[in-house]
């Protein structure tokens, strides 16, 4: 089968960030399928070009074909970011029409919905099955996180696109379990909506034996503070890391240090908050192949969520898959529909946006016995194997794409 995936921010396995579509594609390529991913050559969140020498080019990555496309460069969250998304829409149409290949299925994947819209028009041009994948509920996310009002022009625009693509999709994939109920409110048949959460390649557990580049720094932090509570991931407003940083004042610097690894728009603010806090440390993003080995140096892994009604639809955090696979106790601050940490028996849940509760939860996890920690590691591995194994998810993804009798042959 030939599948095209339109994802503005798709990444290669060597990149720092979410590699959902490469991971799915790589599993399918190993079974003889042909996957082509259309992505921007301008790296969002890092605000830089993937390759300064060329902006529009093709690249074969372990059998997965990437179509890197120029999009308008930008920085921050202003009008240029919206124009960047719109430029992706037009470039995806242009590059897709230029490719002589005739795909069986075209998948348009959010976050932003211009990718889904471009996939619709390409599916008509190529006479392919049209699949919409929703990984974030735009424009609902923009409103519930307080970024925009319901009457903001961007919200109205994305709301119109949302209704358009939902009504025309032959099937819809969601990464949030509650999104099925949300999308069905638009008059969409629930039978065409399918849940495929984010996953992880289980063989990545072998990477914990690598030597992480932060080894010396983390060893020094342990010598100074005793134990480490670690966060690895994006530093954005939605990650609510302010709660975690502020909770440090309720802990003993001689017993635990907080280590935040990653990048994002909220990082400068977080670093200002921690200026006079002796047991909070920040490091830049690390390559994906170092994540397991770095997490393995932690004593507790932390996740903090905003207290927002948005999470009644659930979450699908890639970092939780990393955390579960490495098997360290997880402190989760959140009120969500699908509490993965609780369901897996992988740690402790506290109320969101409560720095004192966060600190108390951390103290409890730091006092776990070896037997309790081994139990958590066993629970975590079992859960991630049952629910987030990338091989199983790739099969599910393929089955959904194949649910059509008039797929073209060849």
C-alpha cells in the first residue's frame, strides 16, 4: 500500500521531538508498504532551517520518504506563525501534485488543520482515500488554554476548517480517547473514528546502556543534592512547569534537585522563576537516542499539566511513553480523562497547579522502597507493552487506512 502523510512538523528519528509518523512509517516500510511524509524544512519551536543550503528536497530515511518543503520562517506566536501554516498548505498541494506517484491513502494530520485541508484536496486530485488524523483539538485547545477568545479570527477560521474536514473524511484517527465524543458532536458517525494513541518502539529500552552527554553534570548534581526529579520534554505553557519549579521551595535542596531538559517558549520565564532556587537546573534538548540513558539517571520523573477542561478529552503525551518504558516512578500532576500513570500503577497523581501538593507527592516517591520501585517498573513495562507498542499501533494504523474496498492496486 502507498500512504502519504501530511504533517507540518514531522521529524526524523535523529531529531529532538515527536517522531510518531516516522516510527509508524518505519514499521510499515519493513512490511513492504511505501510511505511518503510531507513536512516543513523549517523546524518549528527551534525557529531554524533543517538545512541552510536547501529548502525543498526529498530524503529517504531508512526507507521512509520525506518531502521537505519550504514554509515561511517565523518566530514566536504572531501572525507569521499563521502565515507559516498557510504556506505549508500551498506547498503541500504544489509538491503533492508534482509527485507522479499515485497513493492509495492520504492522511492529513494536525496539530494545525491546514495539513488536513491540503490532504483533502490532494485526495481528490489523486483519487485516494481521505483520512484525517487529529492529534490536538484545534481550535478548542487555543480557547481552553487561554491563548485566544472564541471570537478571535484564527479561532473562527480553524473552526470552519475543522467542520469541513470532519464532514469529508472517510475515516478519522484520534490520539485522544475522548476526541471520539468531541468529533461526533459535529454529526460525524462514531464508526469512522478510531483511536490510535502515541506509542514507542520497545527496543529503545536498550538505549539506556548508552553514555548520555549530560552524565558528568547529572552526577555532580546528585553529589550535591542526593536525588534527581527529572522532566524531559517541551517547555510550553501547556506543560505547566511553573508548578514544578515553584514546588522546589517546599523541598530540601540537600535531598533532591529538579532537572528540566528540553526547549520551548516558556523556558526563559521558567529560568527567571528559578534564579534564586538552588536545586533547580535547566539543560537544552537532547537527541532522541540519549533520552533513555538520561532518564535512567533520575530517581523520579515528573509531569505537570494545566488544570483545564480541555483534558476531559484525554491526553497522549509522548514523554509518558518514554517514562513508562524506563520504569522510574512518575509524579503526575493533572486532572485528565485517561490517567495513564494511575491506570498503569506507575507512580503517584496529585492535583494540578498546586505547588505544595507537587512537593509532597515528590517526597513520597523519593521514599519508596526498592521493592516498591521494582513493582512500578514491572507495572510500567506491562502497560506500555499492552497499550503503546509501536508495532501494534502501526498495524492498527494500517488496518484503518485499509478499510476501503476500492483501494487502487499496484
